[in-house]
């Protein structure tokens, strides 16, 4: 999960700028899986709690795995009034307590950073019979705001494969579904595409732009080439503005446990 240390250096900005997850998506996952409040949930790559708090506020107990020490410190402070525990370690290196089992593992905009040869195998070993792996991603489609588009054009100059963001979201959705099925360990039993409007202040949006992995991963020389031009562009935005946003969720059941699902469902909700 290579992003952890890069994000960890910008933990405060990350926390201030990262959006949470819509309530209807969280409620969908709870309803579909039937997870109980007596259960201990496991979260992989919790960050600073954008998804964690949504479950904690609903009364769920969660054990969080987060490899960034600064991110984890913020997470602990934000969840101190809830039944939340946090371990600072990568999921790949985490050693669960002997006999640890959970009916519900979730990961929010983090699962793609895990080592593919490990993540599904380790998750299936941690899940109870009939347990579920629930994956969330916040995805931003192509934006219609001229200044934002130009800012991304500057960034995508170093990532030409990302220029067509709208197509990428569709491709990412298909890739995620295929990856779950091809693991041979999970069956995708439902998925959800939830479209919503994200309201941003200019200041928060700017922080968010500079805390995304594509920017953080750049060499310092490349950052210097685009940072001030991007600031100049985004300074022209309104104080508060809205952008389109998608939250994609995937519900996978451990193969060989529980009743066999009758089919795979795909729903889109505006």
C-alpha cells in the first residue's frame, strides 16, 4: 500500500479536504449485509476516518488498520468517543489476534493500494462463513468548470492515461468488478453507483487537489512546474462551488460460505 507514507506527510491537509461517504451508501451496505452492531468490523486503510465515522456514528465497533502514523493519530482523536481501535501497520504485514474472525471487512478508497497477491486471500481468511467484503470508492468524473479542467490538464500532462476521466470511471468500475470475480475467492453479489453533488470551498478544493496521490507522487521538479499555475487557475473559482461526484460500492461474499446468491445486481442511484 505505497500511498500510505505519501499521504501521511500531508495528513492534516488530507483530513481537511477528503470528502466523507454519503449516508445512503453506508445504509445500503448495512442493509444488504445484515451486519449487526454486536459484530466487530474490520476496516482496511482507514485514513483519518472518512468512512469509519459513518459506521461508528451508527453504533458499530471497528478495528482499523492504517499504515500512516500521522493519519492514525488524527483518526484516534476523531473517534475517541466511539468503540474504535486503531493499529498502525500495513494490512499486508498485520498479524491479527489468534482466532480473529469478522463478518464484515470494509475499505474506502484504499483497497486498490493493497498487494493483489495478498489482499483477497487474507480477507477471506479473516471473514466468518457468510461474511462480506465491502469496498467503497469516491470517484470524481470529468468536471465542467473550466479552471478546474485546466488545472487537471496540467497535472495529467505527467499522466496522459488519465486525461479522459469520465471514461476512466467506467473502466475503473468494470476493472474492480472483474478483479473481485477473478480472485476466485469472492463473488460480487451487488454493486451501487451513487451520484451526488460535492460542495467545496475554494480553499478546501485547493488543499484537496494538492493532497491527491497523483500530485504527491510527482518529483519535486515536476511539482514546481505546475504548482503556481494551478494555484493561479483555482484562485479564480467562486468561494463555494459544486462538482459532480460518484460513490461506487461493491459487496462481495466469501465463496463457499452461506447461501448461494441468486445473481449479481448492479444499480445506479442519483
